[in-house]
């Protein structure tokens, strides 16, 4: 496996339908990819993390995501995932809203140690007009480092501006990387994955492709790939992971999903280690129609 620091710089994932080892038979309506609407667009979409006060040993982090479409949509939904040092510490989503243009989500998260927080959000709208169904999608993110030390005041930063902040960034990045590498290595051993057949990426980097094509693909194909990715993430991760015994596991404290894209473009694998030590293993077959 290449150094994680190098392969975290971008993400690439193709998806059509999930062919899963663990497939939650959820009854909630899910995201469904439809061709992009040529006229509709998001007027605004944002995800933000803000450090608040500290009390009784815990500090609060304000976590927000919102989006506004330029018209009312038949269906709207936004979901957001929040990771601290590589582990899922929160997820937001209020379910499907009809005939609306705007969604606002907000939570205050309590935490007790220094951490690198990463949040990624998916904004989705489904439009029905003249017998045609189209969609609009966007991805937003935010990242924040919080330093909670007995030797200095509580502080946060996005880009380090001092030697001390650079050292904290390096320490927290290393913690995240080692945690993800451990789960990756465990999956490679458990499922006998042939590493040299795959390129490896992280889910939290997909915001880079909101308005840009995935490397080697057209904008149209990229939108389809990303939309279908979130279909699977929502049904098989956000709503819960089906375990071998048929029960469902909350993804809380699971590692950031790692994406293994087959170099022959035939399939991809999504893996994450759950809090109970079991692995989530999702396999997608790539189709080109």
C-alpha cells in the first residue's frame, strides 16, 4: 500500500448498483440517480465547522450544512457525515422533504480531545416536470483542526499559521492515517485483496468533483458515478450496515470509508472498520450503459 498521505489527495469511484456482502433491506426511500436537470441548480450549498465554548472538560463544535435550489423540488434531501481523527462521530439527515427548495441541518457535537474534523455533505434534489424526472446534486465539505491541550488555550485552525499549529496538524494527520491504514490492512488480509490490482482513495475527498470531471471521465459520466455512489452510501452505510448475523450495525465510530478502484475498471470495493471490529465490505460492479 502506498503511503496514505499521498493517496488521500483525491478520490475516484464508479458505481451503478451495489452487489453487497452486507445489504441493508431498508424501507426508507433512497437517493436515486436521474439525469441532471439542464436548467435547475443550487443557488447555495455549504458545510461548516465552528469551534464553540468549553465546559466540564468538553468543548462544543457547531456543525452545519445547508443548501438552496433555485426552485422548489418534488423531493429534497441533504445528508452529512462528520469524522474526528478518522472515526465517524456524527451523521445528519432529516429524511425526504417534498415541494421545498431549502434544507438546513445543524448540530452541536461535544468532544474532549484534540482532533482533525472532516465533514462531507451530499445535497440532492429530484424534479418532476412534464413527465420527466431529473435531478440536481452537489457535494460540500469542511475541515477543522481543534487543539485541546492542558498546556495552551483551546483553539482551532484550518490552515496552520505557526510552528506549533503545523506540529499539531502533523500529529493529528498521522493518527488518522495510521487508523485508516490499520483497517485497510485488516481488510486486505481478511478478504485476500490483491493490492496491486487497485487504486486506493477516501470518501471524504469527493467534494473535489462537485463541478469537475473525475480523471479520465466526462462530466456527464462523473455526475452519474457520483450520484450512484451516494445511492449506495446512503442505503448501505448511512442508514446502517447489515452484519453477517442479519442484524444492523450503527456506523458510529467506523473509519472513513476506503475506496479500492480496480485498475481494469471492472469493479470497486468500499471498506470501513466498524466500532465492534468487524469490517464493512461493499462491492460494486461497474457498468457502462
